[in-house]
């Protein structure tokens, strides 16, 4: 299993959900990563920024409490919160192709975070394989147009995955996907059916799940992240360009400084996948994926589930 060598290994996964995340958050994060010698894995939603339509989540359990804790107006800005409703949705992947190329040129990985982020996150269960394939193919086409290369990886918006999305991903032949929350890389199973694309889950909580929960602010938030680090497994921390790259950039840089003191080794998820798949998939454990609630997040997300024998 990756991470068994006792070295504290951390992959920073950067989700870029919105236009403002790409245009403002990504340049800030690139500067921070240069300063702290971090190689990260970026995942961009390449289609329309329909952030305003997320208002439909009002009826999800825990959504209002999360909004109260995190202050979305400060995090995302008014313009983003109106995209797709009162303002036309910009196509994220077409806004700054030179910036996308800069991500790769600076040594980071760049994968797909879907096409219409809000549609996938909120309506995946209503989409069949045809519609899901259309979403992924739209993201691939925009990626290829901007970067003149094909993407190798996919991270599902909102950690939403099901049988249909996993089947489509298998047909696309991605090196790996990062659609889930869990503890270690695995080959996924849903309702007894096995799939062939490696899953590398997010293992740490995210800032919006921790911020304000039980009154946590400032360095108390970073204390939570550090407490979750393990030297016997790969650690994967998902951040958001809109958050850690903007309103919470100083808190995130403080985390990077504290990680330096812990002697963390940064790894890209693509390198993890390549190492794990070098000798095939027989040695990679299988685990089920089930939708489950997690603290600090509204609704359910796709979680890795293992029994006591795994």
C-alpha cells in the first residue's frame, strides 16, 4: 500500500469550481506553491459556472448551517453567487487557457473536475449514462482545445459518484479518478459490481467542513488538518481555489508553513496512480462506494466503505 514507508506523504488536490476560482484563486495558489516547493494536482470544472443555481441546496440538511459558518458572500463574492441565474454563466475552461497551461508548465498536474459542476453535484442521480458521458466529453473537448493534450484524471464535483458515472469513467480510460472520501487508494465496487478505474480518495476534511464548526477559527482549523495526518498511508487534502486561493489564503499559507515543520513530502496524485498501477491492479484492495453524510457537509457524498477484514 502506498505510504507504508513511514514518510509523511501529502497530496494537495486543488478543486477549481468557478470562474473566480480560476482567474483569482489559481494565480495566488501557484505563487504559494512556488514559495513552498509544493507540487499539486489541480482539477478544473471546464464548463459553465452555474454557481447561482446552487441555491437549490437550501433544502439539503445542514446547508443553511454551513452557509452561516462559512460566509459564502465573503468566500465567493456576489458575482459568483449570481452566475447562472441573474448573470450569464461563463465557460470556465475558455476564460484563461494561458493560465491552464501555466499550471502544467509549473510542474503541477491538471485534470478534470467535470463540466457543469453544479449540475453534476446536485443532479447526478437524475442523469443517466448518456448525459454523464456528455458532461465528461464536454470537459475533455474543452481541455484538449486549451492544452492540446488529453486529460488523464477526473475528480467528481461534490464527491458525487454512482454506478453510471463509474461505468462512463471506465470507458474513458482515465489513469485514475478521485471521486470519493476515504482512507486509501482502492478499486471501487458498487452494489457488488466492480469497476476498473483506480480511486484515490480525499482523506482529510476540507476547510469549509471545519471552519466555524464547534467555534473553530484561525489556527484551530489548521490544528484539525494536522491531527488527521498519518505516516502509514497517503494523505490527500482537497482545497478550493475560490477559498484557499482568496479569502482564506493567509490561513492556508500558515498551514503550508506548519507542514514544512512536520517534514511533509508532497506528491502528485498522478504519480501515486502510476506507482500503484505499475504492476497491475491485483494488489490494490477493493472497497465499496456508498453515499454517506460526513461532518460539516450538507447532504451525502460518495464514501469508501471497508469491512473489518480489509
